[in-house]
C-alpha cells in the first residue's frame, strides 16, 4: 500500500512527465524529431498490414509532400523536388527497417484507426504512443527508486520529515530547527 507521500511523489512525477511529454508532442514541428519520417514510414507500413521492409513509394510521396507542406526543408536546406506521380520517391535519412519492432507495432494501432486522416495527424498519433511509453518509463523508474531506497532512508522522504523522525527515534521532544 502506498503512503500519502508516495502517492504525492508519484502523482507529481507523472504529472510533470505528462506535461513535459505533451509539450514535446505539440511544440516540435511535424517531422522534426530524429528521423521521424523514417520511423513513421515503418509504423504506417505495419498499420497498412504490410511488412516493415517493403518500400511503398506512394506512402513515401505522401510523407515527402507533408514534409514540404510543413516546412521541414525550409529550416534544413533546399527542398527536394517532388518526382512526378508514378516515379519512385526516396526519403532522406537513416532507414529504420530492422530496428526493434515493439514501438512500431504499438504505434501502428492508432495509425491504423486513423488511416483515412491526414498523414500529419497520423504522425501525431504515433507521437502520442511515444508519450504513453515515456509515462510508463517514468512510472517504472519511480517504482524502481521506491524499491531501492528504503522508506526509512532520508533520501526516501523530505529532509524535514526525516529530521522529525530522527528526533522522535532518539526520544528528543524538542522540535527540529
């Protein structure tokens, strides 16, 4: 059973993490996270029921068009020309095929549900999966710290609470400074 202090620290930790994570989801411009277009490409192929290793040039065209429309290349350098329909479209960056699949499979769930939506909205849905995984990581770190630091250890409580307990354990009735 969690103490009042433990519940407070957990809620505070998760609340701050949720705020930080949502701020990241909203403020980082579309496609601006590290190789986000390449990560999304794998997510979308899985959402469409394909294999991650397959190239989908129609999808590449949608992603590149969204990147151009959202000003991705304005901030980074010259905008690549969009090849005519029917021609192969390659995306710049590191290909994510072969990376661990858990994130991609989880992110494919909301993307599959939003398949008819704008591709940029689908990308933001995948970002929200990252946000949920971030919150789970914070929860796991909090639980690990709680297990590693005994409840009677000063690092496990506020310093004033620790001093009050220390005085009480010695039988000293005077209030701490």
